């Protein structure tokens, strides 16, 4: 079992990494860390003694005075090194640096200088060091106006504010789940390489800021306001959508009430819509009731019986042969409706019939593609 501690455990990446490693209880034991340990040498010494691996994430990203950022970040690295040297501890240290190293700013310089100090410590003490050089990171629960522009955009859109683009740059991005998995793989992999002290993390997507904002605005219109699932055409879009959803106030948003459409047969309720056109719904029918007796010329439709007994009948338009299918909710099953086949479903049991429906189009009263004809 590997004993792992995380400095900056309460931050954006630290929280995700801590939660991720907690899922690996068969290989990882978490060593608790509080930010206050940097103000208490005894606790910091005990922390480094207890760890087989330390992920050093604690750092300042933003401040009105860039020199404060530099001084703070170097101080944290030096305090960690001092605690390890005083206690003769040699954990594997994994350091979070940034592609900001390549830019002429004091934050990037603090990361580069901190990485070099830890590299030199590892060489002096024959210990293992991995210096991650990380592109822009995004994901759920990042702090707006601090962690990433994506966090800021999500927060502003949910608050009905209009985000502004200062520089429409290309962003090289990695999703936080992908990053913490890389940390984990480096922890459990005993093989070292020549690039360990300058391990350049590959970005997994690249997008212009304006393109990201357009996509997030689409999520707001379709999902946040319209309760419709957007089309997600890539892994990046899935990750961006889940990031956007994390900024919603779920305590006030749910439950969302569905519209009931009752009549003498039972009820019909639409449940889910997707932006690519699919619609999910269900109906209840009392015994003896028949629904349907219509056909479509283009729509794709599926009936699924999950409770009760039913007979579904199909007849191709212009023919007399009737196909009969018996369905029972004790063994849920479905029948797809071919185009140009009039069809119906009848409750032939003694209890309420519940049928789920999927169709590839939203209902449009001006173009319903629904033509009534008895089977």
C-alpha cells in the first residue's frame, strides 16, 4: 500500500485528486494534510515522514502583486524541502508546475524555480521526483475568476451575466479527471525516466476562447433553460457539459415538474428531450384501452412495456395482414414501429399498463407526420 499526501488538498486539483485516490483504497492510503501545516513545523515534519509520495499542489495563482505570488510559492517549496531534509525523508515528490513557465511572468518563474529546487533535492537525496508541466486545467467546481476562464464563463452564464472575451486565444486544455489519473499512474509506476523532472503533460483538446463560450451559451439555452440534453459530439464536449452543470444550484432547480396529459384512457407524459431530436415519454392505460391506430411516414419510434400486459398490432398500409405481439411487464420488452405501418397498443391485462416511448423527433403540431387509420 502506498501512503500518499497532497499539499493544497483543499484546492481545485487537490480536491479532485483526493477524491480520485480515495477510490483506490486497494493501493492507496491517504495521509491527511491541512494548509495550516505550513505554519507548524512539527506537523509538517510528521506529514513528510508518514508519506511514501507527496503531491505538492499548494501554491498561489493570483494576487495583486506578482512578487507576492513568487515569494509565496518559493517559500512553500523551501518549507517542504526543509521538512524532508531535517527528517531524512525521501518520498516520491510529484510537483504541479505549469506551461506558464514558458511565459515572462513571476507566477511561471515561481513554478519553474520551485521545480528546479525539488529536482536538486531529489538528486542530493537519491529520491524520486516528477515535475509535471501542466496546460490549462478545467473541470467541475473550479473557482471562477481564479482557476480558469471556463469556470468564470460557467459561473457568469448561470448567474445570467454576459461573459466578455479579453483575448480570443487558443486554449490547450486538459480535463481535471484526466490529470489526476496521470498523477495516479506516475505514483504507482516504479519506472523512472529521463524526463521525470520536466514531465510535459499533453493537452487533450485545443479550442478558441470564443468557441468555448459559444458552446457554453448553447448549453445554457438548451439545457439550463430548456431542460433539453444537448448534442455532445466529443469527449471534450461531454467534459465541458459536466463542468457547466456543476455550477447550477441543484437545491433550487429540482425537482422539475412534468406536464401531465390526462384523459379517459390514462395519462401521457413527456420526460426527456435531446437536441438531436429524440423525445422520451410514457403513458399509463387502464385495462381494455387502446392507444394509437396511426402511422408515420418518416418517424422512428419504439414502444417498451415495463408494467402490465399488452398486445401491439401492426399492419402495413395497403395490406390486410395484421402482426400481433404480446408484451408483459414481468419481462420488459419492446417493438419498433416501421414507417407506413399503422399500429396500436392495447391493455389486455387486469392492471394499469405503463409503456415507455421513444421517437426521434419532437412533436410538431404543424408537421406531425401522424396519420390516423385503424389497424
